[in-house]
């Protein structure tokens, strides 16, 4: 089924038009061009499989629209990709946390590679025909590790990443992920404390939590296992082992639900 990309830019211009035409002709997307305005973004929510923000100098003047775009992507589990120069990408992050952005493309970019990458994003199970899919919340104060895990998991799942325990609690106050991958050792609010808060609230108590951490000492493991997480994975595991463990968790629980 043809996927819809909402291409957000301040004006048409040669590069934006060329990008839209390339995505239509060579990658088979249905591209809808809109301006960075709250009303236009709102009107496109139901149509968009992916939001593609073509950043320019205008982004510093469109913070209201960008914040709204961030809220839309979080609430409706939409994929957001951003294109721009270094400075423009940094300006975007003033309104949209990096954890919300699925992919960032630095200008100048290779049109074919960009189209291929968007194709991989939209063909993943995270962007299904009805707009739903497995949603994983990653919680870790190590930003580099978050980025790596997003790269590993995004081809199969919709991934939201936050870098503190309190950001996680704030997120699940209005969102219900299908799984939380939680670090153990974080400043201010540790992983076990986050899990205790999750389990103490009826609205979030049933959210599955798997620890993904570098702590492998017996005392740490025993402490969190008393809180009954769905699993305990080590960061030293290979990509195949971590992704495989997440996949097995979902497959096992889908099988149980069918019985």
C-alpha cells in the first residue's frame, strides 16, 4: 500500500520540489506538501504515515508549530524525520527533543539514499497500514546508547527515547507503550525507582518493563527481580541477542494471548 509523507517546509523552492518529485517517482510515496503551521499539521494527522520536516532558517520563528508537531508525533505515535544543515537541526531540537526524531538527514544529502532510508522506516512494522504498531519506550541517561538502540529497533518498532527516569514517568502519564526498556543506574531517579513508580499507579502498573543495563552483579539483579520486571538484559549483549530477546518477548506474549 502506498505510504503518505507529509513534507513540511516554509516554501516550495527547487530542492523541496525536487525532493517531493523524487520520493514520488523513484520511491513510490504519496507526498503531500504543507507549511509549518499548526492548522496544516493538524489536518494532516490522519493522512501521514511519516512527517518529513525540511528545516530552514524559518524554524526559529515557528516554535509553536514545531512544538505541536512534537506533541502529535508523541500522541499519535507518528514517525518524524528531519532534513537540514547542522545549525538548522540544532534549532529544531530547541522545540523537538532528539528522542522524538526517528531520523535526521544532514544537508547536502544523497537523494537516492534518503529515499531508501525512508522506505525502510515506512516498511517497518512500526508504521503499519492502520498507523499502529509495537511502541517501545527506551529510558537511559546515555544518549549515545539511546541512539544506537533506536537504530537497532526502529526497523521493527516505533521507539521513543528519553534520558531520565522522570521524563519516562511524564511520558507514560499520557502514553502507554507496549514495552519499556529501562536502564538501571541513572542520576536522580534510578531504574528500580522508576519501576516502583510505574507499578504503584493503576494506569501504568501493567506496562511491561525489561531492564537493559550494564549492572550484572547479583545484588542489583535480585533487587529488581523482586519488582517482577518482564526481563533483565545486559548492554554487553550483541545486537542480535538484544533485538532477538525483544522479539521473543512480543511473540511469546502474542501466543499466550491467542490461547
